[in-house]
C-alpha cells in the first residue's frame, strides 16, 4: 500500500491534525487495537512523518489524552460563584454532560488506563487536579485537613465507579446520577465533620 498524499501545512497545524485523528481513534478503540499506520492514514500523512512528530504510539496517546484532559478540566473548573455545593453542582452537570455525549470515548479511556501505565498516570493527574479544585473551594486552604483529603479521594473513586456503571448500562437518567454523586459528596463531608467537629466545614 502506498503512503497517503498530504498537503503542506505548518508544524502547528500538522500536529493539531495528527492529534485530532489520533484522538478520534483512541476514543473509538483501546490503545492496543490501534497501529501507527492507521493513525497516519486517518491523519492523511505518511507514517514516517507521523514518527517525526511523535516517536512512539505511547507518546502520541499521551499528547492526545492530555489535550482532551485539559479541555475537560477547563469545562468543569469551578467558576467561583456561589456556595461550594452550588459550584460543585454546576461543575458536575458539565462533567456529566460531557460523559453523556462521549460515553464510548470515556469507557475506552478507562479501559486504556487499566492496561497502559501512561493512561493511568494521566487519569490520576486529572483526579488530583479535580480534587485540589474541590478542596480549595471548600476550605480556602492550601493544605486541606488530612481527613477531608482522604474522604474526598474515596468519593472520587465512587464517582468513577458510578460513571462506569451508568455508561455501561444506560438505564439511569442523568439527573439521577447527578443526585447520587452529590449525595455521596455530602455524606463524605458529613463523615469528616463527625470524625472531627472542630473542622467546621460549611457547604451552604
């Protein structure tokens, strides 16, 4: 098979084209199911040129996934308006909207995270940044109480499990999932308050 013909683009434009093509393939297939030749053909470039931009499939996956992660992180970032629980509701609504529109892509990312260390690290980085945002808006402190940090780490694990079940079965309304996650968040914070009343956490 001959290598595909391609038009001349700037380095940035070509790299963006490659990332878009790779992102589309990575959200439709698991990491191990895709070859660099397939990515090159989808992007409309030669495999040699693809390797010029990205020396390995792993590096390309990391770049494509990081781009999606940054876009999603910006989408769900708290806006600073209203109470912590109001901000959480808006961020969660945006997150669930993205998951609902990209459920297959999200499941493939979770599947890759289970088998590809780089994907697992990227997912953990996303969780950490999300947790830092929640803690900052909930406590206003750079170093949150360990009890709260621990409880919300557990809550984020619950969120992942809930979304996996939701996207796999597709038998719950988005509003029901939203309610479950917010209620679980309140329960986690309540548990922390019960363990240490002196913290005086306030969601209102």
